């Protein structure tokens, strides 16, 4: 796939909770390669015709709507639910975990591109790491790692950047792996003093901040970051710590943090928080 490839996804059906989760998914998925944005007729954020359907196959009205649309505009489709309803479309089993969902959309689009070019999906299994799935199964395809993202400093990307403050190398590696594919520059600090210095030199979309740090603790770092009036509007501070008591959360709130996440971290929750604090999402909230 070309790095600039981008697809609009026509989302059909889903309940309110899943819709909110999908909004977070597509807020970030637009930044990756290949990119996915939710098709929003009449919106300048995702103009153009959809290129793939994402359908709640467990919702009868949504599946009926999809069938009518697919007759007029046959496109690759990913059905979410327990059954393919006798079709040959890929099926994605709930729950809607973001990493699996994006992988499945990658597979569906790539399979559709292969079919349009006259290739049998089974042939793609040997040439592109694609494993064709039967109705009722979740697609799976191994993809090569995207080289270069992990080694590029945040200040060189020209996009939103994130600061991860944690003296645990495992946590830093985890956050790097989850953030880099979405085009974020990721900077790291291992102490409170280092975090204060970096946040004073750079503008970050999010600062993920451990509480227990060498030297100045996370609560003090948060207070110092939020003391900058410009940072209050542009930088979200997310406490990311193993301390989960009500008292600790209250201390985080009093220090000015925007969110309080506890370890071990759920990937879907991480996605939701990052998407919430993207500049585009903040603009939407300010207009309400």
C-alpha cells in the first residue's frame, strides 16, 4: 500500500457506546498509513465517497440498509457481529478492540484491492501475508513493522507530539509502540526535572505522567505544567500510574490533571483519551 492511501468508512448501525468508541478510533486512524476516516456526508472533515462499509451485522435495520447501499455501490465491507448472513464478506467478532479492528479494515481493503486487480484472495496469502478467513472468523494478516517512526524525534515530525514521563523502560516501550503508528512524535523523560525541562521547551498534545518519579513527583510536575496558561489550553496532562486509590485520584485532580489512568493500561482506554485531546476534538468541544 502507498503511504498516502486513505479510506472513508461508511459506518452503518451500532449503539451509542460503540459509536463513541468508533469516533475515537477514526480520530486517530486518520493519522496512520493507510488512513481511515469516518464518512460524514456534508462535513469538510471527511469529504468524498466512502470506500469501505463497516456494518453492525447484528442490527437487522443496519444490515438491511447495508444491503441496499451495496447493491447500488459495491464496496469492500467488514461485518461486525456473529454471522455473515450468508454473504462472502469478512466478519469481525465483538468486542470492538481498536487494534484488531484497524487490522481487519486493512485486510478488507487490501483484499478488495486484490480482487479489483483480478487476484484471487487465496493467492494473496502467499505474497502479502494475508490469510483468507471464512465467514464467522476474524481476519488476520501479519504486517511488516513500519521502519523509522520509532527513531524520529518528536520535534522533527511537524505534527502533534506526546511526552511520556516514566522511569520504567517497559512502560516507555509500550507507549512508544502504541503512539508511533498514529504519527505522533514521542518524547520521553525519566525524572520530574527532565519532564519540566522538556515541557518548557516543547508544546505537547498530551503529557502522560507517572506519579512516583526520581526527584520531583508527578503531582508537582503536573502543577508546574498547568501553571503555564498556554499549556492549560493546549496540553492535556494524563496521570498514568499504578496508584488507584480515591485519595490518589483526588490528588491528581487537585494538581490539575485532565485524566487519571491506572496501570495496567487498557489499550482501548488509551486510544479514547488520546483522541479526546487531539486539537480537532478540542475544537469540537469548544463549539458545543
